[in-house]
């Protein structure tokens, strides 16, 4: 009976392009398999249903106004389809796919293009967004929509999605989600969290975005095995923590960014710590950048090498020495390991010399990384005319980088 219904559905869709009628007539729990062709959106799915394309040449095309597919029922699966041509109104959140107040839905192996927002989850739980390709409309970066957007959505799995030339991947007021093995490029925020907790961010790769992974006003989250590269420009940073508490940032590769790790008033909650360990922080303009009061972070086993500045504190009247540094590898360590135990014989200390000039006068940063500042720093070390500022002390610096950082 279901097979006959499916064949009947094909005839309706192919001959009249009325996909909504097919959905309305299908029994709850039916599977509709769409042959290659173009099917008219915009459609609403308000019952458990599986819609699967024969290939990506099965296309559901919106009318250029609103959202192409809106799901308001649990147990809906959309698979192996191309979805395109949504509206362009931000205030309506025009999207390729929107899921509202539902659970146990699946969006799998779909190709979304020419959509303002890609996949929008509003109050969704226990759902799977996996293997999708998402790109936005050809607008300026700030006018594109978000490729994937979670809003008050919990316990979802988002894996193996490829995002390119969209705006952001946002997770707001959403907890307990697994975000793993996604790839994002040429956007604004690779991942942007606000007011979230207990999420796992694992083995994602983000390249050539304005900002890598930025956590804000959040807690109890693990970020491990991620690669963040080439976040450059005035806003460029690899991984950022703002007002974040009880975080584990472990085994990530943070490479070639304007600022590698950015820490702003974190940890935020009294009595908590952030644990930052076994990360590769390499070849950034600034390795670790502290902004505002940020104390009680624990840095262990990281490799900090090849950055123009290893550590920067832009709040010149705020000490950061209450952060714990132990057992990190420093590319600019100048000590020895005479007993060959793999640990430097003397502590590694990071000072501000002449580079504290731009802490008092930001305009001087025009000369950042220039030979002028390098010469001034060298002269200040050889014949200091004022006491340098101690930023941090690592009592047990490692002599070698190790072989097991990141993925």
C-alpha cells in the first residue's frame, strides 16, 4: 500500500509540481522517494514523514519568498535533496529548512544553495543534522544568513556538514549539543555560542573565516581536536572565551590567526577555572591575548611557538600572573636542560619591554612586528632603563614540543 502511495505521489509531483498536496495526502510515517526533477516549494510538513531524493538532482525550489521547507512535526527526515531559492528577509528568518518545536528530526546529505539562512532549528531536541552542504545567497558577508542556527535547541547532533560563504554557525540558548567533524570556510563566525552550556565541539575544521570559535556567556563546555586557521583582519581570532567558566580547551590546532586564543573576563563565575591544555598555538600574530580581568585559567602542555608575540595583555593595569602556567613548550625559551629530563632547568618568563608602548598609546601598534620594535626590545633587554613587566612564569617549561598535540 505504501509503495502504491509513493508511486501515486511521484505522478502528482512530476506532472503538476504540487509537492504540498502529496505531503498532505501521505499517511503519517510514509516515505516519499522523489525522482530527479524540480518540485515546487514552499512546503510545510506537519506529520511524521520521510522525504528522500533519488539523487541531488531531486530539487525542492522555493518561490523566492519565505522558507522552502518548514517542519512542525517530530520524526521527520529530509534526505539527499537539493533545496534552494529561499526568500531574503532577515526579520522572517527566511531559510532553506526551518524546524520548529519538534524532536527526532533528521536533515541528512542535503545540498542547500541560494538560501538566506540554511538550516534553522527553533526549540528542537534530539535531532540529527548531518552531511549537508550549505551556502548562502551572494550577498555581502554581514547580509548573508546563518548556515546553521540553533535557538533554544538541546541534545542535537550536528556532524560532517560543509559550510561555505554563509555568515555564521550560531548556537544560542542551546545546551547539550554535539558539534563534530564539520568544515566551515569563508564566513564570519565559524561557530558562535551565546548563553549555552554542556556542548561538545569536536574535530571541526574552520579556515579563512573572520572569527574561529567564539564562546560567550557560557559554561561547562568541551572543545577538543578542532583546527582553526587563517582568521585574520581586525576581528581575527582562533578560539575566544568571553565571560566563560569551566571550559576545557584541549588538543586544538590554532594556526595563522591574528590572535590565536582570546580570553576576556574568563573564567567569569567565582571559584571556577578554565583548563587549556595540549593545544598547538602556532604562527599567529598573537599567541594568547588577554583582555580585561581574566584570572585562574590553567595552561598545561601547550605548544606556543612562532607567534610574533607569545602572550599579550591589553589591560596594562590588570595583572594576569594569577593564571597557572606549567609544562608548556615555548618556542622562545632561552634556557637549558642539563639533566635531560625534558624540562627546562630554569622557569620561562614572558616580559613586556618596549612593546608596552602601545598599551599606553594604541597608535604605536602601527609599528607592530617591525624592525623598530624588535631593536627597541633588544636594547631594553641588554640595557634596560626601566623594569620590564612580568606577564607570566612557567616553572616547568618543556624542551620539546611533543608529538600528540591536536589531531
